C-alpha cells in the first residue's frame, strides 16, 4: 500500500515537473481520425475505378475492389470485404498514382505509428512492368517506403512505420512508387490505414484501437470476421457509439471499439488474438487496454461477459473477471474500465489472446458482449525510490529558485 505521505510527495514532484515542462500537457486521444481507412465507404462497378470517399486522388487510376474484382482478386482481405488500389499503367515517366487526405490533432515532437496493410495485384499485371512499391508521407516528411512488393503472396503484410511529426496537421499521402512502363502495369493494394500515438520502445500491435477498421458507414450491427491485424473466433466486430453493442460508456480512443459477443451455443466463444513480436526474453512488459460490457435492454436479455486474457499462453492477473457495464443506462457517459497486467517475456514473440469466457446456455438464456479498445504493450520501467525522488525534488526546486533570481 502507498502511504498518504508518499502520494503527496509524488504529486509534488509531478507539479514541479509540470511547471518545468518535463511532463506532457493534458491527455489527448491516441488515434488520429482518418476518413474511410478500410475503403468500405462506397463501392465500385467492375473493374473498380472510382473516386474513393474521404481521399483525394491525383489521377483516375485508383479505386476500390471487393471479392471477384480484377485488382484484388485472389487476395485475403485484412479488414472487412474491400481494399483500395493504386495502379500505375501510363506511359514511361508519368506521375505515380497516389491518394491523400488531410489529418490533424497530432502533437509535434511525439512519436506516432503509421500502419497500413499492403499487397500487390496477383493476376492481370504485366511481367514487363516493375513490382509495385509504397511510399507514405506526412506533409513534407517521408514516413515509410517499401519497394518490390510481392505479386504472388495471397496474404497482406503489415507496415508499421514510426515517425515524429513537426506539425499538428498535414496531408497524409500514400503512393504507388513503382515507375510506369511503356507497356504493362502494376497495382498496389492497401487496407486498414491508421495513425496512432505510441512511445518509443512499445511493442507493435496491429490496429490496436480498431480505428483502421471500417468506419462511418459500417453495416449494422457491426459484425466483422476479419478485423485488420486480429485473428477472430465466434461473433466479433467493430462498433461506434451508434452501434447496438457499444451502448454505454465513453469510447476511450477514437470513435470505435471492438466487440466479442457470445450468443450461440454452437458457435465458438468470441475471441481476438494476434502474435506480437520484437519482445526481449526476460524483460517485463505491461499490457494495457480498456474494457466494458454491453448494457442491452436489461439483465433479462444481456448477461455479463467474462474477460479472459492471456499472453504467451499464460493467463494474466485479472483474467477471468466478470465485466459489468460502466454506464447505468443506454448512452450514459462513463469511462471504460482499464486492464493492466505485467508479463515477463520468455522469447521474442508471444500470442495475445482476449476472449469472452461467458458461456451461452442456449435459447432463453442471455447472451453477453465484451467491449475492448486501445491496446498497448510497453516495457515496465522502475519507479524511483523515495530517496531518488527527493533528489529530483531538490534539484528541480534549486532550478526554479535560480530561475526566479535571474528574473528578479
């Protein structure tokens, strides 16, 4: 237990650090709003060339494809059932195809992740043309570059690029960087675009806040079996505050949350999982995310979900708890609960698995829905001992006194 005197002491340190500008300002959203990040808003007739909702195109060689259409044919879509495409098929030396949109709300000097799933068109392209490439920029800042993208891989690859913005707003541009050829063409496929604030040293989690998934015009009630970056079982999906599942509480980050619903005895328990890499064996990390439960029309039709969480096959502290809605009525504003647990890595990778452990008993028994958002995994850093904190206070106080003398 932390004593009251220790709490006051730590608070004093925090106040001094704030006055010196060492600590950040007020809390802000981690995710940056991106319109139509999964290219689900609107559809296109064959072969798919169309204006892409939310994005500005530099020519007419881009569009959206769904199953059976020529550019995305034969690929496994990362998120929902459409992807964006950028085709270079002009004469040699013509401008590469690109799409862009203005984004805002970034904090200059902080680190962000730019995430996108990419692939190359598998069929219909010409061997005379080079393989597609991908270049992403924020304003005048280059943030990512990939060349020679495979055109024979049915699966998409996650690109996670860290960058530190120099301005709070700017134009995000994604370009097929492969040069055009006199004959033939090449096509870049992209899906589940997101930008999220994450500090250096954090372990990459794909689509950690579900903001790279379909948004704005998602199909009610929000079921998605392929959520960008996540493997799923059972009834899963994404909701905004207008959805039937995210019916209470204030969405912690951005405008969307993931949901896990158990409502059918013959369906596997709902779960979300992904393999995390880049860990260091013996290092302790802290997993953090936000959670809630669907309120529904009342206890007669909505049971309480059970939060089961494991990392590397090990159930974490706090796993197995029953989750209650944070809001007492539909639409009630209230903060989601926060899950934190430490995990000591045994290798360079570990499977993160989150599931709804509540059993569905069949007709006449309530179903249950678990809501989750804004996952992060960061190394645990040591908290200074009281003596060290005292030295910090003394040093900071001396700094302030010197500063006052200079002003006087």
